[in-house]
C-alpha cells in the first residue's frame, strides 16, 4: 500500500477501509472521530477510524425482503445514533454500536 498518495499536497493515507465491492458515495465521521460510517452494498457499514477494522453492518430490508443501500447517512450529535435515508422514502434511526 502506498501511504504517500497526495504527497505533493502534504497528505498521507493513514489507513484503508476495505470490504465493499461498490463505490462508497459518502463517508461520515462519528462526533468523537472514533468511527466512520459509509453506505455499502445494500447496507450501512461502520468502521473503526484508527484501525480500519470493520465494526458492524446495519441492513434495511423492505417488505419484499430486498436490502437497500442508504442514500444519505448522518450521526447524531452525541454519536449514539445513525440516521439513514433510502430511495423508498424511508428514514431509519439505528443505535450505533
């Protein structure tokens, strides 16, 4: 892994978050910066920011059992919850682990 990506701008890669076969369209830091949330392959993935280790997936399945990828995500100010929105006009609030 090349940790010097963006070196001309003084940027260095600290860690990588692997495990999704789809493009991450959004990432959000938890308020205390300990975790990162990202939509991924029909679920909402949470990662430990310091290590890149996968923490948990939250999966929303509709009445037909089809999982949906979140369109947008946001942490609550206290970091205890994550809100996610979906294309079928659903907003879910998850208890963050």
